[in-house]
C-alpha cells in the first residue's frame, strides 16, 4: 500500500483520507472473508471455527499480524487461517473444502457489489479532486470510503482465487478437478508458498508482474461490472 499512497505524500489531508479509507476496506474485507469461511464450514457441519470464536465479524478475530503488515506494505497478505476439519463436512472432504474455500473470495465480491450500490445509484458521490479533499461533503467522503471498499474487496477476491497453495483458489481447484488431476495438483502444495513469494518478488523487482497482470486484468473487468 505504500506505493499506492506515495503520490499523495505532498497532500497530508488526501493522504490521511485515502489511508483511512484503505484501512477500513482491508480490515472489513479480511474480516468478512474469514467469517465467510467459518460460516460456510458451520453450514456444512463443521463447528471447529465457530467453537474458536471465528464465526464473528469482529476483525480482531481474523487479522494475522504478519499477513496484515505485508498487506499494507506490499499489497499482498492474508488473514488468520480459518480452522476447518474437512472430515466433518457433510459434502465430503474434497467438495466441502472447495465450498468453504470459495466462500471467502465470493464474499469479497458480494461485499464489493453491496458497497458499489450507493455509488451506482447516485446516492453518494466522489470528491471532485483529492487535492481539495478538505472541501468534500460528508456524502463525498462516504463515497470515497465505499469506492476503496469496492476496489480492495475485488483485489482480495481475485488474488485469493489464484490456484496456488495456500490461497483459496488452490482448494477450489482441488475440489473441482478430476481426481487424478487434483492429486497431481496437490503434489505441488509444498512448493506453493515459495512460488507465490517468487511471483510477488518478480513483480516488485522486474518490469514483469504476472500477479499484477492477473489481478489488474480480471479485477478491472469486475470493477467495470459493479461500478
């Protein structure tokens, strides 16, 4: 997020407003994401997360210190993993795990759609310019917060659907692929975190940014649909 705010360094009011909006967007987005994992697991018969207090929208129940720090610093991070016992899921471990995993990103897209409605319907607007954020009306400030909630929930949803372990997309892929293909994919799980960190590093250190292209390409299409 530092790079996202660097252009506003000369405008303290705009910097503070955008920083606050992004904080609200990320904290609520992560909380809703992890709550949705817990909720889906509970609906499918596994109360593990619920028994640990994770069936809650309280962000403090879901924020992982390191994952949150990285999210603010580099734009990629994670919440505290939601505990799930796949063998308690009524739909079976493979399909159940996929449903629980999919609930997180889908909840981010739902959150984005709901936050976009006041903007789409013209109930709130956006500040004419961040350079004059101090002159913005209350409605425009609310619109700014809603815009960043939409933006970062779309980013969270798309990022988490990438099929690389430990992201949700990996579990979804394992659950929907034919059994043999799923087993082959599962063999790559130990390499997943290293692959993910390598892709992030490549995006930061070279002009080639594969994750940025995926998130930016698909994310922009989703934003065009909801805003």
